[in-house]
C-alpha cells in the first residue's frame, strides 16, 4: 500500500523498470528476415544511439519504427549479446 503510518499518500514510483520485458524476435517481411527489438523504455535519443551501436557492431542496416529497433537479417543471438553488454536484459 502506498501509505505511511500517519495515513499520508505516497505515489507509486513508476520508474522501477519496464512493465513489459524487452523481447528480441526474428520476423519475416516479404522475402527477407529482420530482427526486431520490442518494448524498450528508452528516450528517442537513447533508442537512436542503441540502434546505431547495434548496427555498427553487426555491420548491418536497420531502422527505428514505432519505438522498435529493426535490424536486417536473422541476428537474434547477436542482438541479445549486445543488449546484455549494455545492461538490458532480454
């Protein structure tokens, strides 16, 4: 309960972490494979930096769409390793 002994209300801390776990999925679009990182709770600038880091380490292309990072190719294991190095559990 978010109340003190004296009865004062204490609002809940919303920054304790993501409500949904970060997921890394392999998808198929038309005739190609892509790897999508879902449910990241980062600012747009941090998302852009993380996407650039992943693309540089893997030597592949990618983009940001609707708050998700899309990487060209089926690279789920590699992306998970990079996220873990950055302290993001997936």
